[in-house]
C-alpha cells in the first residue's frame, strides 16, 4: 500500500468518525434524538430481560460447546426454517404484548414516518458514511489476531462460500438480506434499545444493545466491527425516528458482505 492510498484511507476514516461524532453529539448531548421510549412499561422490561437472558444463554452454550464453523453438509433450508421459527417466536411474543395493551408497532417504531425513497437514500448515505470506520476496525482486529478477514468470516458466511449448489445458497441469502435485518433490528434497536433507554438511559442503551448485538454473532474477529455497526444503526434510528432506516442499512450491509464473500471465493 503506497503513501497516497494510505492517506486517502486515513482521510476517509477520519471523515467517517467526524460525521458520526457529530450525529452522536446531536442526539445524546443536544437531545436531538427522535426515538421516544416513554411508552415502554415494566412488562416490557421483563420481556427485555427474558430476551437478554436467552441471548446470553445461547452465547454461553456456544462457547462451552466450542462450536466452530457450520458443517458443509448442513441443510441450509432447515437452518433457515429454524432461524425463522426462532425470530417469529421472539417477535411474536413482543408484538402480542403490544397488541394486548393497545399499542401499535407501526407508530411505536416510526414505520409510517418516512417514505420508501427517503428511507432508501438515507440508509444508503448513512451506511456508506460508516463503512470506512467499520472496515478499518475489521482490519485492525485482523492484524491484532493475525487472522485473514477474507477467510476467517462468520460461520454462516463460510457456509455460503462453501455451498456449491446455488439452491443451497438461496435460503442463506434470504436469511442474511431479509430475515436477519428485519428481526434483529426489531429486537435490538426497536425493542431492547427502547426499553433500555426508558429504564437505564440513552447512552447505556446504546452501548449495551450494540454489545449484545455483536456478541450474538459469536465470532471474535467481528466483535468490534459489529459493535460499531450496532452503534451506527442505533444512531441512524435516533436520527430518522424510523426503524426502517436501520433495517435497510442492515440489509444493504449484509448484501455487500455476501457479494464480497462470493467474489473472494472465486
């Protein structure tokens, strides 16, 4: 890498940091956030505690079992169905609690706040502004751990790369580009962040929800990049007031990751 390339990359990372620090100050120091958490009640705190406990148990089970990469022979359709059923259960319980109390998710999470094109353009701009920071953190962690970011990817990405049959890749693509962005953003940004903001404060909610989000992926080299991504997604939610924005950012990010893994394996 020559000096000019290094300088350009450093300027991009600096611009990314400066951009998000400004958003951070606007939201958390100048009270410019648009996420309203006052509607969450004690029952939501109990539900949030149950979600956190479930995720922590999953992480501990993975660590104790020393679970590594998914086997190449795993049925990707079955994996898709298991993940889908899990998220339907978790989100279903949360939504049911809302409905029973006369609360509407569309209003709670700002689904009707922005139009499609505004969501898409805002998501695209905010994500690309964050990519230099996220990619730089991934590079630093890889250097520190002496790992190859092209090969030491998350297990599901390794499974996607090894799948020779295009039919086996389709469930993984739907899982990464549709199911994960919708379900994870609903739970981590929409619900957990909102409840934590209501009962613990905005900054602890930002840090804890992003930390939990990065931990459930159970991939050490991705902890810092995913933590930063989680923070960026929360800032985007606070800035826009619509959960659709971090959902779209998450979907685009996962799409770019799949494309990168696909071409890296060719």
